């Protein structure tokens, strides 16, 4: 299926049926098919191609032959106006052939790899692009979209900067591919404090942020069609990396009615004989949930019964409020193979230095070959950023400045209390009070606001009120009824934002 011709066939069929993108999104939502506005606009613009199930849906909705739409048999076009004749096939470009129609040597163009066809990462997607365009045109945008502490005045402790400066000249070369011994030793001690079983320095890998390690873990594990359970809503990099690796991200529901905890029955229902692993994000982005021991134990029971690897993303583990305690799932599952992720970007507010790590623990015997794959990929990228590794020991030990932010009267806690109350005071908006991290994931009464497309809602808010936030679909949430707010900005900025959001919802009725 070539993208260019597919996009043209799709557009022509939509024109014939008088259907707009929003009509298809609505029809999909009614039929329980997962199709966002960003997906369809990518198909129409020829940037990506749909998965077979989406192609099937589109063919039905547009009343055209599925094979024709896919491009199997161009001569079978239902109407001559949508024939393929004369259209250059992008596949030809992929195969590096020059198109010489009419004797002219046409310009060769380059498409991105088809491996990216179903990869979405809306945290930096179309709504953010539109905000950038508006900013370039001189508009000031209030940004509640990205979990990057530094621009909001959360500074790296002086001691960390001082120590990095002192060590900089010793960080010129590559390190061991898994990381400096001193960094891994400090991480190992941290793992001991969190009761992770049988962890040595060899079981620790540093990365250029947790992001790089998520990618490595998914690439090393998943063969085409292998399934991995990922929460919905999720931090979308997990879904993107699993998909890019050729795996199938199967989303299990986190239940808003139950404090956003994973729905264990839904997890059980979604396990097949191809399921290899389960991902949990605890504390959670985007919901701010923190999972209690009982919930973790239920997840472990399922993983044990079905022999799954547990990947636990714990990058917010020190940003826990209300005297709650974060428990690492790996500490409760010494008989299972677990990979625990953390880093300095969030709990230590040092996102720009790019340093994260993963810790392998529990029953490593069952994963020897997989660990070999992790080592290979780790070696292939040589090592992670060495100056950032050099301050891991400083950051993890001694006074933890983050405590001042999350305790009573602390900035993050005050901002959390404010945003929760202010947003839930808006008629038609409800939310679960976050316990950790710096996100809240409010629900909109979609009947009241007639919302069928949450990305459109985010665009309308951006254009009307110059406020940027990410719609729930950006976190692989299936219904158009949520959005995420990052409450890192100071209270004055949050107040200004909520005032505008409140005014927006006083009149908003999606067209
Ligand atoms: C749940 C989660 N995991 C991982 C990351 C990426 O972190 P890093 O900066 O370490 O790459 C983020 C960033 O927002 C996140 O929210």
C-alpha cells in the first residue's frame, strides 16, 4: 500500500461521500474503533498508513472496496474520478527508482520508514506544533503541557552543579556501557533502600534518560506481533516504543472510579498466549495515582500466573505527597523478573542532563537470553552521558531538596491542592486528587460540552485562550473526555490559567 496513492484514494472517497475527518472520527468512536483526529489527518496527508483493522473500518465507513482502498487492484476503482492512473507510487521512491515520466527526470523524495506508521507521540504532536506556530507569530502561550521542571523555577541543587563542574574533565571519554561504577553503586544502594531483591552493580544500566532505556527494553524483547500490556492512560513513549519494536501494545484500563488503579479484571481479560510482559507506571503520569501494596500484589499474582516480565516505570518515586509511601513492585516479587526504571529528571528535577537507569531484579535466570539482548543494545550505543552519570551519587545521597517541595507548605503540594480545587470547581469538570508526580487528569462532561474529539478541544482551547495542554487521546486514552494539566507553574500562573479555562468551559460547545 503506497502512502501517496492511499491518501489520494482516501480523500477522493471522503469527497464522494461528503465526509470530513471529524465524521470518520465520530463514526469510529461510535463503533468502539480507536481512531483519533491525529491518525486520520496523518492518513489524509500521506504521512502514515492505517493498520488493517482501521483500513477495514475506513472502507466500510466510506462504502468502498477494502482491497481497492488498500491499493491491491487499482483498476477496480468504484469511480473513475478516484482512479490511480498517473499517480506516482511512493513505494517506487522507497526502492530508490527515479521517476522518468515524460522523459523528465523527477526529483527523488524520501519517506519515513513504514516502521513509524502506527507510532504516535502527541505529547509533542500537532497541538504542540500549532502552539509553536502561534508563538512564532508573537502570541504568548500558557504552557501546562510538559513535565519539565526547570522552566518553572525548580532548580538543580547547587551541590550537583558544583560536583559536575569538578568532575567534568574526567568525563571526556566513554564510560563502561552500563555506566560509571560510582553511579551504579549509588543506584544499587538506592535499590537496597527500596528493598529490590538481589541487585548488584552488574544489574544496573544507565541511560540518556529513562526514555532511551524504554526503547532498548522494548527493542530487545518484542518480536513482530508479541504483545505487551500497557496502561491506558499511559506515558505514550511506552506504546510508541513497543509499536516501533514490532510489538502490539495492548492497553489495560486504569479505573478512574478506583483512584485510577489498574483494573485487574481487564488485565486478565487481555492476556493471550503472545503476552510477554506488563508495564506499570507508578507513580503515574498522567493521573498522579500511587498504587498501594494490595494493588501491586494483585498485579504480581497475574504476572506470576501468566509468567510475565514486569516493567515498572518509577521515575516519580520521590514525588509522593500526603505522607504516603512509594513501594517498588519489584520488592514484592523476588520470584519474578522485574525491570525498574528511575532517574534524575523528575524526582530530582534535572531533566536536561539526561540521566536515568534501569535495575534488573528478581529471577534473572529465566531472562538470561533477554539480558544478553539488553547488553548488546547497551553496548551498541556505547554509553550514556558521562557528565550526568558523574553526579548520580551526589543527587541520590544526602539532603533531598525535593522533600521541601512535597511536604506541607511545599510548592508542589500547594500547587496540587490549588489546581485540584480550582479545576473541580468548574461546572462539568471532575477529577481524582493526585497523590504523586505533578499531573492531574481531569474529566470533562462530554455531553454538556458536546465534545466528540478531544484533540479538537485542545486546539480550540489553545486558539481561544492561548493555553496549551494535552488531550487524553495523547495518552492512549480511548474516550474524548479527559485532558492532562501539568501543575508545575507557580500558583499565580495556575490561577491565570484556570480563570481562562473556566471561562472557556462557560461557553464551549464543540461544533
Ligand atoms: C512516566 C515517565 N517515564 C519516563 C519519562 C522520561 O523520562 P527521562 O527524562 O528520564 O527520559 C517520563 C517523562 O515525562 C515519564 O513521565
